[in-house]
């Protein structure tokens, strides 16, 4: 039996190609305008905020662009703003109706601050109320995990921010970025069986610690918050690799499961130390390593690792009798 998430995994390459064709010039224009701001706020929730974490951590390795990532409610309740200040806000949401993100947009508008919404729904409140809207052409998503939305949102953010950086590395990343749709298509076809095997081996695990350093923390956050907890209904916790020695180091032992995300570059030194420490204690390590899948620039790692991770979560859910992508409370209960 195929569940709704299956089709949404398969549709990621064409969703990216359509979004590029429709929005590329627009995204480059936004990049030029936002490059003039002193500070840029990135606002999102769930899967959407994970793309914000990723682009912030990717950009800070090659530039001094001031990016602040916040959830919608954090921005609304705790962020002081000066009216007409030289800052910009970019908001990310699949539906364009996420209540806390929409409230953040309205707060920015009240302070006459430039807003751009990145959303999958052209008729949504955010698309209508923001100064500009980038429409990701993934079609309405039913699976709560966010597959097409994740890759198209992240792609849009990469264009906006890497176009701001005038360096050979940034140009190289942008060149390779446009190869991502075809690469994802290959990964969809080549990684399912291995991820399915990993899922079967770990179907009885109830708690997964998810660890990454640098830009891989954003993906670790998504993996824990929206993939394990929302998708396969497993307990999970995202952790910066550098924080391993400040808590989790006292809990890892035989029988504990840790999922590590690796790019194979310098920031992974702290991740590798954690992997080795866990190996020595016979911890159940699950390692998703960029170098096993592609030789693309490490700054593009999330576009690669997301595909085997999606297959892992998809089959993990099925092995546990769950419909991957369904929900018990989200979208049904307000709190």
C-alpha cells in the first residue's frame, strides 16, 4: 500500500523545477533588496523554521550577514522593533495560514518593516498580506512532515542569501544548487531500500536523539520535531553536536539510539568525536553521511540527506502501523 507521503516524496524534483522556473528572477530581486538591510529576521514554525536554521548556519560560515531566526510567537511576544528601521523580515509557511507566523507578519507590517512570505499557497493570508510573496509550486501537501515544501523553501532561501555573498564559494554553491533537482530525483530512486532496512532494524526504538553540527542542526531539528514526532509518532530530541558533552554524554549507553548527520567537512570534527564516544559505549548509532550519497558541496548537505531520511521515516511509520504524514492533533485542535 502506498500512502500520501509516498507521492509527495516522488514529486519533489518537479516541484523544485517549477519553482525555479517561476520564481528565480523574483528571488534574485529579493536578494538584491534584502542585501541592503542591517538585519534580517527569518520567521517560521515546525519544518519551516528548520529551513531558517539551516540557511542561517550555512551563511554564517562564509559571510557576516546578520540573520536572526525566531518562531512566530517568540517574534510577536518578545522582539522589540523600531518603526521604519532598516531591517527585513522573511516568513516561511507551507499553508500561509500558520497563526503564529501570520501574527509575526502583521507585527512587522505594523512597524513598517519590509516583509516577504515564502509559501506554497498563492491565495493564503500570508501571500496576500506580505509586501511580496514567493510561491513554491509544490501543490497542496497532505503529509504533515513537509517534503516538497521543505526542499522548495530551502531552495528559495539559498538563492536569496547566497546571491548576497560575493565570493567564489558562494558562486560555486549556487552553480551546484541548480543541479539539486536532478540529484534529488536520483536519490529518490537509489536510497529507498537502504533506508527501509534501517527503519526495519530500528522499528522498536521509541526515542531517537538527532545530532548535527553547523547547517546540519537545522535538518536534525526537522528530523526530530516534524519527522519522528509528527510523522512516525516517536519520541525525539534535536541536539547541536557541540552540546553533546553538556547533557547527552551522561545518558548514552548500550540501548540508546542516536542519529548523526554528517557533511564530511571541518564542522563535523565535534560530531565525529561524539560518534566515536558512542561507538565505544555500544550506542545504537545511525549515521547519515553526505559522502555516501554525493560529492556535492557540503553547504548543500540538507538537500541530499533529506531524501534517505524521508524514506527512513516513511518506512519506520509503516513498520509501526502508522500512516506516515497523518496527525492526531495538528490541524484538528487549537490550543
